[in-house]
C-alpha cells in the first residue's frame, strides 16, 4: 500500500522495430558509461550504465555535438545548458508505442500472495484511509504540481499503456490520461480506492474501457513481461513491503526503452534533527499509515535497481512537514 499520510512478435519485424525504438530513446540520454556512475550537481544525481558498443558510439557523437563548454559538460547535469527533462520534453520524440494487442493480465491473481504481502485491513480502516487521501491531499498536490507536470510531460505519443503503482485515489491521472489511446492499469492493495480512482479517470477524460483497477501489490504484478510503456509510482515505494522486489517487477513489465516516473518522500540527511525525528516516529508511522516508512533511502534504491539511466531531482515539500524531503524523476529501462 502506498503512503499518503500527508493528506495526502513474435515476428522479426516487431523485434527490429523494438530495437530501433530503444536506440532512438537511448540516444536522448547522452553518453552512457560502461560502469556505474553517480554525477552530483546542484542537488541532482544521474546514474547510468551501458553494455552496448553500438549505443555508446552513437551517444559519443551526440555528446560531442551538444555538450556545453564547461567542466560539468554532461547533459544530465542541472548546471549545464541542457537539462534532461527539458531536452525530452521539447524533443517531440514519443516513448515506444504499444503493440496492437493489450498486455496479458493475470485474472487469477493469487489472493494468498496478496494477503501474505499486504495482510487484509478492516473495511472501516481502508474506507477511512481512502476518504482521507481523497479529501485531505489538496494542499500537498498543489505544492508538488510543478514537478509532477515536469516529469509527466514525457508521457507523450499515441497508444501508450501505463501501469500506475499504488494508484490510490488517482491524483496523477489528470497529468497523463487525457491523451488519445492511453490505457491505464491502476494497482492498489486497498480495494476501497477503486471508486475514487474511477472518478478521477473519468474526470481526466479516460474512457471507462481504457482504465482497469487491479487489487494487487507491487511486489507481484499481474502483468506479462515487457508489456507496458511506462510505470508511474508516487508516494508508494515508502510503503511497499519489499522495495527491491517491487523495482524488479517494474523492470520486468516495462518494455525496452520504457520509463519509470516517480515522486517519493525519503529520509532526511543523516545527522539532521529532521532525520532524528523521523527515526523516532517511524514505527508509529508504519502502524497508522499502512506501512509507510519515514527513513527509506528510496532514491538510492531506484539508482541501484539496474535501469540504464536514472535522472533524480531533490525537493522539499514544506506542507508535508516530517515527510518533506522528496526525490522525483525518471528512470529509463
């Protein structure tokens, strides 16, 4: 369950097309190195890896032609002239389009798996939690709207299939679900969220047949391999039982070149008063907020999950108080 305490092909042709789309998207990433790296500049971290000589040669040419004349010449760096979000947002290059057939959905999702990872809560608790998130998160959503808009502009193109982890009451749907041809699978272990998510999908202009709420958990996703163009996760990795397993599932269901868009609250810097307070309140938070952890270093987990590149930005959401430290960005498969 996500945390919202804040109020808050088999043919050769298709295979070749997938490879072309992957190379097209990876060329936007600039130069990728053959070993893991972490560049820090003005609060942003970028991690990347590349095992393809062809991609590396191509990206070298792009970097030579576009890199600014400075010591911090990497195009991901926030102090360079070209920021990753701005580059992709203005490039008009879509994410790889979905195939004609929808992803395979496991209709016989094992309830014992769901219950073992996310034990059932009383109906009154789940209903109250969903109601509070729906009615009490307006101030938070207003403060994070700027960087949500920034990352969600990258969901462009037709016939996208999007999986949203911990969809909750659906506050993100308005940012990406209004495009033609978008199909959304909303995962949440709290079934009481469904009516709110459906209302949000309708308000965003998403046809009912293009939205499906799935009662499931992020650690075991009921979708086939390489079946979605993008995965969205906001305020969810703080409350999953196993964050590394969830990220592996994200990687599994993403198509090559697919995007993982995230906004998460994280632990404050070690040694700060805020971090000390988070440590004291963390057990209580997990109890009253459906498993929410205050002290997870979620940005680090995403960076080390095996994505080809990760663009991470930091922010402090003042209205969220003890949950104020945030990371947001995009990871590329």
